[in-house]
């Protein structure tokens, strides 16, 4: 799986179960009618039940400069969950879900369905809003390293 290159995303939520986020590489377009993505979340993750209960999330497609942010939300630092959302990079007001201000793209939607496969839950997110920064580069993960992609 280390040879499967993927975009790096931080999936965030806020709602009745609280605010949470996690770095996720398993995000994929499913269909454009209705616009739907799938997001895979490990059932052992602290965020798993929060995403399911809140039912609404933002998929923040990270830009080239977000490697440190990706590491924080992957749990690779000692920064507690709520402190991760205190950095200036976040917009908390626009959608009532934290979104990365300078992300390459942000897709916001609600969970329309879910499916369990092995250790993960596949959440099917019906996209309601999409925002793209045409000037942003991308951040990819390949062979256990981050790679910056020019715009």
C-alpha cells in the first residue's frame, strides 16, 4: 500500500458529539450525480463515532504547505485534538465546521450512507458545497513520505 500514491486530506466535523479531525488518504470520488465522495475511517479511531454521530463533515484537500498540519491530525505530534483547531489556518464560522482557509479544495457534505469493511467504515458523503483554490499546489503521500505538487 505504500506504493499507492494519494492526496492528503484532513476530514473535520463539528456538532452534537464535538469537534474532531483526522488526516485521511482514503478519500475517493464515487459519483457526480448526486456528487458523492467516500471517506474511510478506522473503527478504532477516536474520531470514528464522532463523524458518524455528527453526520456532517468537511474534506479539506491539503495544499503543498500543509505537511505539518497533516502530521498533527495524523496523531504524529503531542498536540491535543482541540488545540489543533486553534491555529490561524482554520475558518470556524463559515460552515459551522472547521475548514482550512488555504486548502487546495474543500468539500462539505453530509453522510448519506455507510458500509463496514474489515477494520474500517466507509462513509458516503453527499457533497453540498465545493471550494477550490486554483492557485494552490497539492500534497501527496507516496512511499511513506509527503510530496509537494506544483499548481
